[in-house]
C-alpha cells in the first residue's frame, strides 16, 4: 500500500496547477478546465483520506462533488456561449460589462 | 519497491505531465484532451485507493459527459486559439511564484503539521463498491441526494434559458 501522504502531496500539486491555470490563462474555457482540475485534486484528497479512515463518507462526498461539477459546467458553458453571442469574443480581459 | 509504488509513481508522473500539458497547450482542444487523460489517471488512483465505483463514475461523468460538453463548446465557438493579449506583463511571473507558494503551504499544512495516521486499515471486501456507496447514499445521505437532483434540474433549466434566442433578435 502506497502511503496516503504521497496521494495528498500529488493532490496538492494538481490543485496548485489548477490555481496557476486560473491565474495565467486568458481563455475562459481553459480557466474552466483548470477549475475542474482543482475539484478533481480535492476529490483525490477526499478518497485518500477515506482510505485511511476506513469510512465511506468521503467517497459519498466525492459523488456529490462530481454531480455539482456537472451542473456547474452546464451553467458555465451556457454563460460563455451567451457572452460569445453578444460580444463576439470570449477573452476574459474583455469581459468588463455586467450587461451586454 | 513494490509494484504498487511503481505504478503510483508512473501514474503520478502522467497526471502531472498531463496537467502541465493542459495548462500550456496553445490549442484549447489539446487542453481538453490532456484533461481527459488526467481524469483517466485519477480514476486509476481511485481504483488503487479501493474506490471502484467512484473510478467508474469519474470516467463516465468527467471524461465522458463533461469533457464532451467542453469539446462541443470549443468547436462551436471556434475558440481553439485566442490571440494572446498580455495586458498585465507581470501577471505570469507573479502567478508562478504564488503557485509555488501554494504548493509549499499546502504540503506543509497537510503533510508535516497535520500528518494523517500512517496506519491504514485493511479495506473490507466490497469497500467502495456500488453496493456500499448505494447503501450510504440512500440511507444516511438521502436528503443531499435528493437536493442534488434539484441542483441538476435547475442547472439544466438555467442552461436552456441562458442560451435561447431573445425575442427581439
């Protein structure tokens, strides 16, 4: 059995890469993907801790996180499509209006 | 070095490499495909951590549904390549430094200060299988499960409302 600490370090690395992607990329679709990467890293930490503690609560939580991520992606991509329709551009630097 | 440790190291390298590929691809389609690979490696980690049900859910929901939606939107908008417009020239180095700080902080907090118990209970048979997860979902977590269905419904309605054509157009 690989020590759980290794999984936690890997989750921390993946989470930080997701945060870096949110900060440096200008394409909102890639910003979204970075958020998915962060959620996934948190899920990995949940499952690793669940394995240590021997209870299923963390795994059920991961299930809910996956469901909420699906909902979030649907709404977020709809927003991006709506913004693209009104502004013809989806660069995050150019999104400075509340009303199109 | 056991087989499991070797497998872990290879997969961890793959996960980090695909995450980096996702971050630094010029083309958004490549980013999405790298992310699919990353999700697949994380699914194998779930299998190693005796969570087979979650591994399959990860593949079907994340790699299957969510990333297909992403690819759909990328190709629909033709947003494969945006012109790189650097408005803040110092942003990239600052973000890199902050990301390294975040790694150092989280590793320190999670590993050195609050070390999880090294002892790992041997997993029972069926731990993390569909039967165990289903029993937990439909007994202890019934209310959150029902709320999840409401969340999905609201997201579906919201997505349709936001992308439909306005009457004036």
